């Protein structure tokens, strides 16, 4: 298969920012709940602020479902302040943790046995989990070949003529055309 425009951008990005490989590995080592929290924190903020908020939350409250579910809203707000929108996010993260505890006993690992589309639906049934967040977990934690699409990736795909539709069209077009590790494709394009 010939190299497409997405492959060219990914190759350039990996030469320019080789640390993307380590970031992909770091994200893949997180347990499912931690990656879920990290992804919710990443919504509408920078990578640096996301990781700062995640680290503070880990140190001050703990990023485990039972601990976060029992946490005081004020403690979570203070911990995640670097990510912005901390009041709404704190409540959302606590609600998410409570849902994971109630529905799954705090353990998302058994979901790995589900087929990809069923797993995606199950993840999207959780609060604050839309298609992109579910796909981040599918790709980085569960090892499925799916492409999470954010606004940057969607815009880029349209400008390059790779896809012209909505989320699903862009996701499927990149999955079909990109070569190599989609974790690196995702990180290179965001």
C-alpha cells in the first residue's frame, strides 16, 4: 500500500518528536480506569495541563475507582485545577467513578473479553464517555485497532481529503488508510 498523507505526517512527527513513542507506551501501561480519567481530563485542555492535573489527582486523592467515588468534591476540584473547568469535571469524575464501582465493582478489565463494538457501547454508556474517549480506551488499553478522532484530527482529515463526513467516517477512513501503530498515528495527529 502506498504512503498516504496521514503516513507522511506521522513519519515527520515521529522524527520531530520521538518522545511520542514513549508517551504511547506510558498511556498503554495505565489501567483502564486511570486512562479513562486521563482522557476525561484531556477534554478541551492541553496535554501539559492534563498530565499536571492527573498527577495531582493521583497524589492527593488517588485515581482508583473506590477512592475517587468516595472523595470530597472540593479535594478533587483542587487536584484537577490545572486542567481547567475543574468544578464540572470534579463532579463528573466522581460520578464516573461511582458508576464504575456500581456497575463493574471498580474493575473494567473483564470488559476486555467483549467484542470491540460491544465494548465500545459499554464504555459509552458511562457518564462523560463519548466516541473519542471510548476509542482512546479501546486503542491504548484494550489494544483494538480503532482511531480516536478529536477536532484536530477531523479537521486535518478533511483538509487532506482523507474523509469528509462526521466522526465515524473520519475514524474508518484513517483506520483503513494509515499504516502502522494507530497509537502513534493518534498522538502524531493531535
